């Protein structure tokens, strides 16, 4: 699964940072699957795996038939489940939500009916149904059969609908989303990852619709009355959360790659916009087939594009039928940007990597979710490095590290491997620690053992555990065996222990032509900077700047040292693969600062990230970062300019309430950024690297956020001319220009943007325009956006993003509005997101009084076991405000001393 990122909203908040069957697919049948598709060579003790269901029963195979009634938001189903009891049991309990049952029966292995008429007990709190047959059920195999009725939702959980317009007509498509625990809304099932089984799925649909599932369609039948029955091939053995069904007026295009039919499925009329994703998917599959050493085992792999969005995710790795919202799969040449193109690619790479990490081999329980998400996140960057090195994806690793260290440096963090007990806790596990820290730790450990040994271990793991379920230890057993060097103890420190190690460079001494480096290990904490540090075994890489001289060591028990065979400026975490902060003692840092130009660009960027973090917390003088940023040359690489000058606006928060110094610092930042913008210019130059477009947008956004008059005027001119002059707003800038106009809108501009949104034909573009309406700085216009979000006009899945976006600028007003309209807002937020969504609304608060309002909400709406995100948000607010007050005097002193 790819975590949800609404790019327009993120962009707008960045700008405000300075303010604080048409045909059933023909494809190969299931007979092309490997003969071992239902088996795993590694046995699992089910009784030792966390479960919310009674022990002693597991499913083997599901036959599921569904008939949706999209107009009535209901569906009917029939299920036949082959199951096995490992011991005698009085009843059978499985997962089910919002279902009504009838015609329930149980047959033994010889086909004989067991017991009396079934008694059904529904447990809504535990999301389960229990079937009793008036007799003890002996150990053995059975077939449980039933008819049932379920609900089609309007948010992305279970079987849900998404509405859109096509040629002026209202259309409705159906999709499923089951991760982490929502297959139970679609079929009665053992809806936990350990319970792998095979699936036969068939569906009755309108004859003009296309049905898509994990496997190819193998049979169709015209039922008359405009209905068609579609049956799909038997799936491989897999977890329930990976099952998928999509039904709608779709088009499908395909290509072949290494014997696999790769497809894209999109609503009619938008297929061409999926061409980029389709073409790139062939290369991604080839790369992963080679890397894993185990061929993709299914006969087809679809990417299914859907209108709308979710607050929980943007794409989902259903085996053979990846679901992706349009804004991260379709490329509209009139509106999409270079950043969109890169995001489409990395999303496809992430989800395709899941076809192995997650689908072929699945974690036993949600404790080890990172075995899915951390690895897919790491692999997306590796695939990009191989297939699109021109995008310089190695720099992304620093951003990944930084995003992980922010929450991981708080006492409210958690280990990468964390114990999960409930469904809601599992929902909250899809977070930055699981994804980004998991990815960063993998990158460090791969760098430690070497790429070849790492890949050898990955291949052995895949081969051994194919179609099975694992825990973290299984993976590192394979890696250590392949590497022939200890790694499990290091991995244990970084995955079972929370927090961020800090490597302090105590001294660098040049002696006899060698650099002798003394190191110590502390802990980087934002909210408890003086606490006693935990201990890690930390792989450290050092380099003499400007040379190829490199050294490695393992810092253990808080101390370490290394000797480099040359003297000069020593850089720690060279290459920036390590998951740790680096703090240079003052004398050592002085040499780094004096010879900063000698560092490789990636080490300049990584060092700036560390110095910034240290300065904010108080481990280094704030002047250390600001002086480095001030010294950034006008011809610096764009990555360096973004890492230094791009952070300046964040320092405005330390001047809050001091208008005179705020304006002086804004002018200073504008002066430093303008030469970089002058190099880029608003218009792309012939032959420039594609990634320049990303930096152009970033620089324009930063200057607009700093109230740069020239930038705002040029954006306004281009906004006013965009409909008459195509050159005024090229695709790479169009959304940015609209965002600047929306953020600075007066009533007339806001109304014009709303009219543009109302008239927009593309569902993907329409969604983004409505979110832009929520970015207005003007409080009255922001209130209008909130009111609009509760209507049907923006679309049922867009409203939550609008509300969240308003909260970025108008936090207290938004939270009060949400609490006053809670039932209406709940209806627009997918259930899996609520425990994160509502606390997230106050994350940018500048007044602690709002915390009491969140606590009041939690008391009535959040179970105590589901308040992890709330606690993290509250701690984040308190720490941010505390740091702001502590650093303010130093910031003011720096402004007085350096800006005249």
C-alpha cells in the first residue's frame, strides 16, 4: 500500500509555510501458475500467531459469488468455504461486518449435512459472526455455506462506489479495498493475514461493464435483462486483504512482458492517460523478476485507476490487480507535472514490489507490517535508480530519512516492529515509522553487508517462504546466512528499539598522514534532548572529503573509532545511507564549514539536514546552519540550494510575533532565493534535465510563500492569461499558478476558481481544484470552503481533503467546525482513517488550548487503545511550541547581527 499524499494540498500548505463488460479481459488461465502455488515450504504454528478469532480453525478455499446493486448501495453474496478444524470445536467464528445471513449450512468431508439449522450470533464490536449447529464439531475438514447481504459504501473500505461524470452523465463504478481488515465487509472470512487460502470469485454485472479481479476472467454468460455473469480463475494461496474486484464502464489496454500480460484499466475516455504507467510497468516487472530470482507467478498484472481519493492510502497492492487512485496513475499532459510523472513511476514500482514482498510472502500479523511497506518503499527507490537514474533518486533517501527521524525522535514513537492487538491499532501502523524508517534501515543494512550479499539473502527468503507467512527474524536469518557476517543483532537494535542514534564526532586528529577519528554514540531527541541514550550497534561510514578514501566501523557500547589513510576534512555518514544523526564537535565542525565545498553534493545535503536538526533542538548554535545557508553560492547545485535556502522559511516560526524581524528575515530569504530562481527562470530551457521542473516549482512556491512581489505578480499575470495563452501556464506550472491564485484569492478570484472546478470535465483535475479552494488565507473564504465541503458538490471523497487543507492555515476554526458537524464529516472520512484524520487536523496548532478540544473528542470517539496518533500529535505541538520559545532569542540575535 502506498500511503496517501494529496499533492495539491501539500503544495498549498508549503506555500503557506511562512504563515506558520464492454469486453472481459482475455488472458492466460490459472494453469500457468506454478504447481506449488498453494504451498509454502516454511511451516507456521497458527496457535502462536496473534489472532482475534478462536484458535483451531482455518480456511483452505473460498468460493464467493456476488451480485452488486450499485444504485441501491447493496449487494448479495453466496459463499462456500472449505475449512479445517485442528481440534473439536462447539462452533465456527469468522469475521463479518454489516452482513445479514441466511441459508447457512455445514457439510462434512463426505458431503453430509452436520447438525441442526444454524444459529447465527453477530458480534459488532469484535466484527465477527459465530455459527452454531447444535453439536460438537469433530476435528476434520468441512464446507461452510451461506447466503448473505452486504452494504456498498461511499468511502474506500470494503466494497465501495465512486461517482464521476462522463460526457455530462453521472456514472458509478465499484471497487474493493480490504487492507488492513475490510475483506470482512465483502465476504464472511478469516480476515487476518496468516489465514492464506485460494479464492474462486464470480460476479453478476451490467453487460456494458467490465469486471476486473486478481485473476483473468475464464468464463462469461449472458443472463439476459442486461446482465452478464463473469467468473475468474482460481487465485493462488493468499491473504484475504489482497482480494480485489472492480466493476464499471472501464477500458483496458495491455502489453506483454516476460510472459505476463500487463494491463491498465481506467474509466472510458481516460485510457491514453494511463499509457505512461503501462509502458513503465513492463520495465519494472523485468527488473523485479531478475532481482528477486522468483518470477512473478500470476498470468496477468493490472493497474486499475479510480477517480476520487482516500485519507488512508493512494494505491493498494492487490495481487494481480493493483488499485490506484487516478491522481497517482494517470498522466494528463495538460495538467500533470514532472513530479507527477515521477510519483506515477515510484507508485507503480512500490506496488509491483509488493507482489513479492507482501503478496507472495506475507507477514504473519500486523506486528511485522514493515516487511511489506518498508521493503516496498526501499525497492521503489532501487528500481528508480536503475530505470530512471536521470531523476537522481539517491537524493530522495535523505528526504526519507528526515521524514522518519521527525516522529522517531519523540518519546511517542514506536519500534519498526511493534505489537498490534486490534484492528484499529493495525490501521495506525501504516505510518512514517513503518514506511520511511523501515526503508531507511533497510538501506543502511544493505550498505553494511553489500548489495550482492543482500540480494542473495532476499532471493533465498523469497524462495523459502513463497506463498507463506513470516516474521522479521525469518528475513534476517536469510540475510545473515547469505552475507556470512553478523547482522541480526544490528537489525534487532534498529527494528525492535525506537529512536534515533546520534553519532558524535568527538575529534579528528591528523597523525603520520592518517586521520584518526574518535566517535561516541548518543541519542537524538527533540522532546527529551538530555535523556540517557539507548544503545545501538551503528554501522558508520566515513570519508575524507574530496578523495575516495573511505573507512567503516561499527560503533558499539557507545564508543567507536576509525583511521583513514589520508588527512583532510572527514565526513561521517558519507553517501548518506546511515540511519543516524551526526553531530560534529565544534572544532571538527569548523573544518567542515570551512571546506564545505569539498564535500560531495549528497553529503552537503545530508550534512545540512543534520545541522538544521541539531540547531533546532539546541545541540548546535542556530548560526551554524544559517551561516552555511547564507554562504550557499549562487551557482550551487539545485539540490544544495533546496537543502539550504529552501529551509530558510521554516526559521520564520522562531520570529512569530516579531513583525519587524520577520520582514527583515523574509527579505533576506528572498534575496538568497532570487538568484537561484533567475537561473531557472519561469520557462523551461531546451535540453534541461527533467528534474529541473521540480526545483522550478519549489523555488516559485517558496518565493510566493515569502510574499515576493515579483513572483506574486508574475503568477497573477499567468493566472489571468492561462485560458487565452497556452504558454502562460504550461503543464509543469499550471497547478502551481492556480495554487498561488487560490491561496491569495479575493472573493472574485475564489468564485472564478470555483466556477472552473464546477466546469472541469476531468475528475482528477476537478478534485484538485476543489482542494485548492480550501487553501485561501482569507478566513471568510476558508469558511466558505468548509461549508462547501459538506455539500455534494466537491464529490464524496474530496471533502475530507478540503477540510484537512483548511486546517493547515485556520486550525482552530476548522476543528470547531468539524466538531459542530461531526456526523456529516464522519460520513466523508473512510473509517480506517478516523483515528489519524481528526488528530491530524490540529497538528499545526499554535495554541495549546486546542488540545483540550481534541481530548474531549477522543473521550467520546476513540478507544484508549486507538489513541497513538492523537498522543503523537499532541506531543508534537507541545514540543514545537517549546522549541520555538527556546530558540527565539538566538534567532532574533542572529537577525540583528547579520541582516541590516
